[in-house]
C-alpha cells in the first residue's frame, strides 16, 4: 500500500490521522515540523504528503515549495484552519495537489488522498505509455518496422517477464512460432528448455502420450517409460501450436495442468508436478469452436489470459522490403550465390501481391528466386508467384456461382473435398484448412454420417 507522510505540529491531530489512514491500509510516517518532514522525504519512499500550512519554524508554504523542488511529481495535500480562499489559492500555485479546510471529516481526507493517488498512478501509466510508443522494439529474425508489428513486439516485452499464459492468433504463416520463441527468450525462463509441439502433426490417439508421456506397458509397444513434452519443458516454456485441433479428452488434462501444475503419465498412477509456462497458438477463431462445442470454454479462458493477434503480411506491407533482404541474405549464402539485392520492379511485384500464405509464402518465393537467379540482383523474371492464387486474390468475378447461396456453396465444397480424399476425413480437413472436429461438425449439418473406418 502507498506510504503517506503526515506533517502536523498538533500531536492529537497527527495521531488521529496516523490511526485512521493506517486502518485504511496506508503505511504512515509522521513529523511535527517541516525540518523533520524533509529528513524523512530524503530517506524514505513516500507516495503522498499531507501537511498543515501553519508549522513551527519553516511554514507550510515554504515546506511545500521545498518538497516540489525535491520531487515535482509528488502529490501534496495541505490542511489549513484559516478558511481563507487566498491561502488555498496560494498553496495551489505553489504546487499543492489539493487542500482541505479544518475542521474536516476523516472520510473527506481519505477521499482526497485516494483521489490524488489515483491521479498520480494514471499520470505514471500515461508517461510509461508515451515512452513505450516512442521506443522501437527489435528482436532477432523478426522484422517489425510497421506500427502493427511494433505493437506485437511491445506486448511481447510487457508479457515476457511474467508467467502469464499467452494465446497467439493469426493466419498460417504469420510467424507465431517466432513470437513464441521471442517471449521465451525475453522471459526469466530463457535458460530453460523451449519445447514445441504441433497438435495437427500427431494423430489424435498419440497426442495425449506425446504431451504427458506414458509408463511401460501402458499400451502395446510401450516397452519402456517415456517422458512427455510437459516433463521435457519443466522450468521452461511449452509452445503448443494449433491448439484448436486438440481433442476434447486431451483438453481436460490440459486444463488440469494449467490449473494445478500436475498430471499423470498415460497408464501411470504417480502424480507429477511441473513448472511450465504454456504458449498456445491457433489460426482458427476459437470462439466459433466454443459455439460448435469442439473446444472447452473453461480451457479457452485459461489460455486466453494474454491474447496476441499477429497481423497478416498484407496488413503490414511496409515490412516486405526488409523481409526480402533478410531472406535474400539467408538463401544466397545457402545456395553459394553472390546475390546482393533485388530490382525495384521485382520488389514492386512482391509488395503488390496479396500474400495468402503470409511471411512463410514470401520466404518460399525468395528461396525459389535465389535458386533460379543468374545475376547478382533478383529480377522480375526470377519472381515466380502462384498464378492461381494471385489471380483469385485480384479477380473481380462474382464470389459465388450464380443461383447458389453461401451455405449451399460451402456444402458442395465439403462434399467435393471428401470425394477427392476418397472419404478420408483427416485428408479432406487438411484440403479445406479445417480441423478434424470442425469438419465433422459441418458434415453432421449436411447429413453425412461420421463413419470412422476411413479416418
């Protein structure tokens, strides 16, 4: 709680203020004269001063001026028994934050003190925010010249030193893994492990054992015990990518780890304790998954402590030139070619592109260009974009086939994806950019049975 310095020569009033403010939770220091009050200010951390204007020796106005000279931002509330408007105005001109007239109620004094402390805190927060906005945030391998990416890195700076769970959102290819690693490297856990797992890259039946480990004999083929990702990430950070695809059964165990920091291995009975900071990522809207009942609401709120949305590349195109130079230097060195830059016309092509695949797509385009280039500068002819995707992004043709509603068109796309996948729902989900659970939900809406034989 804040510390209040009381400067009052009347012992009874001084003691009354000490007791009352102490009951309100404040730490109090007291002095009977200005000289003693100044000594305390020089040796103690004080958040607010309450002083009488009539003091022995140096009077209250001189004391007020000295205090403001020592610390211009320290709020000072003055007490005066004279009831003179002129005296109060003089005190305010000298830098007093507020004044109260004797006799006053203790409730009035507490109200004035709380108000001034709130104002001081607000001013400090505004000053910190102005400093933050004026600062340029940087991190290796992350290009953030534009305002939107600077905002992302500013949030990383603020959240990294804490143990708060972070939920990264954004389209595929925006660099969620780089942001997760930046949070880890700027945290107090930087010397600990950084363990990454992508839930879509692991079959549903194996995901639980990958996360929590298993004991010998837990299932056929478990010839020895194995530690899971949570144990491997102890004292460090676990980055769980594509959290929206985690099955409901595993979500229950994830919730328990977040709440209680404990779990059991698959097939085990011993409870294990871990100290892990979880960073989750998704390219889906988890609120939609909540509505579809494919994601637990209690887990969502446990994960969504600090959400960070990473913008798509098309929303921070000003970063494209520097990203291009970063990738050229990387892939030119790997290919052994002396590529030093990119022609203005080629850069313009890249800047104008829609980038549905975001930074990952840009990286692939530059890698391909470096492999094909003949000269020391990438030319327009070296830039090979996905013609179909580029045409689709710039097309002015109607979005839907004539005579079809959006719902009908979506149903037809789902049926076609299932046909091309020969009924394999996991493969169809990948083609559509959906999770398996989301596809099952849509199939149930259009009356296709959820048969498991082709999963």
